[in-house]
């Protein structure tokens, strides 16, 4: 598996509100579930916006001291919502979050109906994979799966997300391909190839 998809890391049990929900009810939901924001949906489960604790604080601060009543969600939510689809890749969602300055992304189906939500914390867990997980994936899915080599043919060592590959000189091309593939894996921050370089006399030798 190269790059987890949103569907694999999202939460499908989503706490939601409607656009008419009072702000105080939203605050209670956020506190009860230990979350900082949630989607606002209509009767067809389509996402109208997202409301966060920050939105509630800003709305309260903007009210006059003697303001009566409270604002419904539609007056304080951020809209339109930035959404993603379950087949999108985790790195793409992470870049979207960074670009749009949001902490969570509602996940919608092909009809734009809410099916889940993904947060920065969900995405971070993908990139905090253990070295053993990465090593196992390189050996099983790349060396054995993609290259068709016995797993023991290539030495795979991983430390702090840096993948080191070692092997015989005759496997130079295959190991180079394994290195390129490893770069695409979630959690990999570097790749080191320890295969001996081609001797100068072989480079200069006419074919």
C-alpha cells in the first residue's frame, strides 16, 4: 500500500449539527465529545459548513454586552466547507489543510453527502509510523511484491523513518527502483542506497 487514503484514516462516526442548532448546544457537544469542531449538515446529509470552538468564541466576542439571545449555527459557521473524498491520498489532504488553514475536513461521497471526517491528528498518525512497520512494508510490498525478489535479497534497515537499502552489485538497478518506491511510502523521510556504484571501467567499457 503506497500512501494511505482518506477512507482508511477517517472517522465515520461523526458528530453533526444542523444550521438552526443554537450555539450553546454546539458548545455542549464539543465539550461532551472532546472535539474542537464539527460539520453542519442539511436534511440530506450534505455539508453546509463547519463550526469550531474558535467560531463560537469569535461570535460571542462580537456580540454587544447587552445582546439578547444567541446565534444559530448558520450565523457563526465557516462556509463553504472544505471537503475531501475517501479515495484521496493522505498527503494531498494534509496539503489542502495547510493551504486552507483548517483543522478538519468533512469526507463526502460522490453525491456530496457526509460519510466521515478527518482531522490533523488523524493524518499525523499516518506519518508517525514505526520503523518496523516501514521496514516490513519495504521488504514485503516493494522488494518481494513489486520487484519479485526474495525479501532476504535486499537488506532493509529503517531508523527514524530513514530507509537504508543494501545488496549485491548485480541488484543495483532493482535496488535503485526499490529506493524510488520507498520514497513514496507514508512515514519515510529519507532513503540511503548502500549498493556499490558502477566501477569506472565498466562505465567506460563499450557495450
